[in-house]
C-alpha cells in the first residue's frame, strides 16, 4: 500500500519511521513545506502531487489544524483515497462534511490516534458496539491537564509552576489554551460519543469548563476532604437522548481516576453487557500516536471503513443536577463553606456552565461522590 503523508512534524516523522522497512505499506510521498531529503520517499510541496497520483492508495493527515487540513482531506476522499488522521479538531469540526463523503465514496476513514494517543480506544468502541449498547464514555482524556493537576496535588505546586513544568517537558504549548481550557478534551468526548452512540452531537450543546483558574488553595481544600481534582469528560445516553460535558471533577482518593499520574489518560466506557471497561496509557507523544496511526493503516488494508454508522444530528441535554465546588462569586444556594470556595446545592450542568460564562475568573468542579 502506497501512502501519501501530509506533514512531517512530530506525528508524521513517527509514522514514517515506524512504516520504514514494512513490506505491506510504504510512504512514497511526503507533503512538507520545508526542504527535506528522505531515502525512500519523494518530498512534494503541492497536494495535487498526492491526490492526483493514482499509485497512492491512502493519505495520512499529520499536519494538524483545521485549514488547509480539511481541504486536503476532503480532496483525498473525493479522489477515492482512504484517509487516516490523528486530528481530533478536524474530525470533530467537519464530522458532517467528512462522514457522508466517506460513505458516498466507500473508503476507509480512521482516526484512532485522535483520542487517547496510543490507546486503542476508538477501535475498541468500534468492537464494543458490535455486541452491546454503549451507555457512557469519558474520563481523563488530556495528559497536559492531568500532569498539571497531579503535580499541584502531589507536589503542592501552584497552577503557574505546574504549567511551566508541563511546557518545559513539551506537553503544553506556549499558548496552552487548547489543553487547559478543555477544548482538546471537548473534541475527544464529542468524537467518542459520536462513535459510541452513532450520532453527530452538536458541539454547541456540549459545555466545557477547564482548569485555568484552579489555585493551590482549592487543591488544599480538596485534599482536606480526601478529594482529588481531575478534568473529566462525560458522554451519556439518557432516557430520551444524550448528555455530554467536560468539567473539573472531584473524585475520592482511592478511585481509579484519582490515582492517574503524570500525563497519562484513563478512559472508560460502560456497556449494558460488559459494564465498566477502562483504558490507561500514553495519550500523546510521537511514537504512541504514530503507533495508532499505523494500526489504522493496517485496518485500512483489512478493509475497515469508519467505526460506526454516520448518525443524525443530536443535541446534548444537560439538565442533570449535581453539587459543585464553586469559587468566584456564587450567590446561589450552598450546602457547605470550604473557606476557599463553597459547595452548592444540586444545580444542573447547563445552569452551572452558564454561570461560569458570566464569571470568567471563577472556578467550578463537580462533586462526583
Ligand atoms: N495535548 C494533548 C494532551 C494531546 O495533552 O493530552 C493531543 O491531544
């Protein structure tokens, strides 16, 4: 199988290295704006050199970003090529454009590395839904946030110190917003829900709260109550539809999520037959991510299409109520005062996230116990 690789950064280079020497697949062209010399592949600067090349069977998108990645992937699909990508923002933002095109062209479209990096999460959702109804997906899907929260909890660091460490280690970007504001997790839970439930969730109906405003005092208050703060995503089937949201969440010490260290992920689905199934591992990095891209390439060779049927549009309804730890001007009902913040009476997820929009310096964390 001849592969056209779009991008030669962290993931692209990893894919090139892992496929080198394989007999079943080879990267024959690499789209890269810089001048590179590769022993076994031709470096090209124009996407047409790949999408108009009939010898190229599959395109791997490893550029990142929305544009021109979307236009390039669409052109590849229109040309009848199979596509593998690790770009969760792309698949999430253009789900309703890409999936009908994949169906129309009858090609493979795989994105396992988009959620959980090297964890075989989306491919396991695909297997799981063949046998049972998946009722819930979610968990810790962002290694950067987990690294920051873990170091605040175990080392007593401030948010700023922990973020600086995450940046020094290459986990967080210079502008860390996509990770710390929960956007990366939001893409991942929407994509996971779409595949698990066979729908296309309207992203506007999925609220997200990040960890940017957490303080060392908040973490001390949680510790005093034997709680640990994690950024947790949730996608659920409800009686009459779906709910989905991303928010900092307080879990009891001793729960599996509370023990997730460093930059690891712990992602879980609940099924009506299997019950809880959890997946732990490296959610990012060159080789874990490239590993799952190559797994997808093997799945392309075996004729796998997408993970789930393309379902209709659905809105998440987040009327579910829970108690929250809140800091930053809460004037609703409260059940406890923790000094640094208060614990509310049960309030709906939608109402709490609306409150947060009006209080950009505030911090919320759901009380999961
Ligand atoms: N930045 C992400 C993380 C990896 O920290 O988990 C890519 O989705």
